[in-house]
């Protein structure tokens, strides 16, 4: 009979020094490879992002600067992230350059109702299935759940949600697409600095779709004709502490409303790794369901009131609110036209005439709320929406604050 007997490998007497060393578990001087710096350099930006996410929580601040002859227009975004929980709280604020053309403002901020309406500081709270917004002095949060596509607002709201972190629109979203990566030792604390490039296709993921489409015509996923320069900094653990990207090469689209913008740069700072989780809005804070509160201004009844900031970057969409609470606008009339589109200039003139007549006959209690006596605003459909669904509708309103 043949007997089988298993001898543990490390119990055997081995003549090869290499095998004996392997059995003993290795030399005490051997150290595991660094999870970020120990991989090929072209993979290190992606590994740095994973190391940042592994910290579980972090704070961020990002400035996005549009340079023009009018001066700098700056979007500042800041907040706190919970990577594994898919949660974040933060704020978005714009500082507009004086004299920035209306067309450029509309592209950067989204088309707005009323005169010189730039969105006030907007607070954002993101959870896995919910995005909440609180604009300026509003006494409530707007809650968007799931995919909210009514009136074309879905893409704009969804852009507030990131894929690499809960809060969208930061450089964290595009760092893993870095190409042509070069590495040099950081000046202090054992970190690293990387110089790299991004394709236009990857770089555009930073922006809402409507803004991105206005920047450049080069959207080839593999295109490198308009590369974006990227600088990335990490700490000794490989976690991302800062990033800068120069998007100026994307400003190449002909006949763009951003023709006057000569530079575009983003600067991101990340800190506070592993500290407290973001504090979400309390359950006691007033919240409106966007699916019921956000509506086309043409659907607001005569005498009804609305706030004009929805976070959707979409013209003619407002938040319907009771007139007993603070509000930004009051509708005093609607007017209907024939289905044949008369051209934009005539449509605008017809709308203005209709609202002027309606203003004179509207209840004084409605019109005296206006911030300027005798001053009113109106909306009218463009050609694409003229005669679609129902007769074209003009809405007349006064701004109340």
C-alpha cells in the first residue's frame, strides 16, 4: 500500500536560500509597496483618487475663474464629502464681472427671468437618491428625487451629483482621465506633484452639458487637439490635496456667447480627511417637493406668486409659492396668440403690448408689489415652442424683491 503523507512546506529542510526566506515570511527590512507611489506613474492619479476616497470624508473648495476684458467672473464651490455614504453638503456662489455681456451671463448661469438676475448663494445637499437646493433667502429646501426631467431640468440638477464624490462639478470628477503623466517629488512632507493632460472630452465632464457645449466643438472622446493642462498634488499618503486645470484651450467655439472670455481655470483644494461627516439638513427644516412646486411660469395662476431660482438653469421655470410668504414675483396676466409664429421681434412686441394693457387693468394689490412702479416683465414662447401643445402663452409678472 502506498501511503500519502503531506509535509508542510516550511517544515521541510530546503537547501535553496530563496525558498527558506520565503517560508520565513521575508526579510524584516522589506516594506510593502506604497498604494499610490508604488504603481506606474501613469496610474498614480487614479490611485490617488482611490486613496482620497478611502479617507471616507474630506472638505473641498474650488474656484472656477472666467477671465474677460470685463474682469474675472468666479464661481466658488465648497463643502464636505462623505465618499462611501454618497452624501455631501456645500454651497455654490457666483461673483460676476461688471459689464459681462448678458449673453455670456446666460450661458454661465443659465437663462434667468427678470433683470440682472444672478443666482444668490445656493446651498446644496446631496444624498444617494435626493438632491436638495436652498437658494438665497428662500425659507425652504427644494427636494429633487430620482431623475427629474420635467421642463428639461433633469440634466442641470443631475450635474450637481458627482460620480467620484457625491458633489458634482469638481476636478475630482476628471482626474482619473489624466494622460501623459509626469511626476516630480513634492517640496515637503513626502507628497508628490504631477503634471498631466486631459482630452477635451474628459475635461467637459466638469461642466453642465449646456455650458460645455458652448465652450468647444471638439468632443472627440480620443481627441487631443485641444488638451487641457492639469497639475495634481498629493500628501505623503497619496491623498489628493490640490489640483489645477487650465481650460483656456477649450474656448475655441466660433460664434459662441463666450467669445469675450479669454481664460478659464479651475483650482481645487482638499483637506480635513477622515474628520466629521457632512451635516445634512435637519428633518425640521421646511422642504418642498420639486415635482409639485417647480413649474412653468405659464402654469402659475393670475395673482399667483413665485420664486425665480430653481437651480435648473432653465428659462420659464419657477417655484410656485403662496403669496402670503416672501416671494420674488407675482403674475398679473396671461395672454394667448394665434398658432402661426410671427417671428421673434413681432412676438416680443405682441407680448409687450398685451402685458402693458393687462398691467393697466390688473388689481392694484398685485402690481403695487413691484419693486418699481410701472415696471413689469413678461415671457413668450420661442419658435420651437410656439403652438406646441396649446396656444402660445405670454406670462406677465412684476418682480417683488
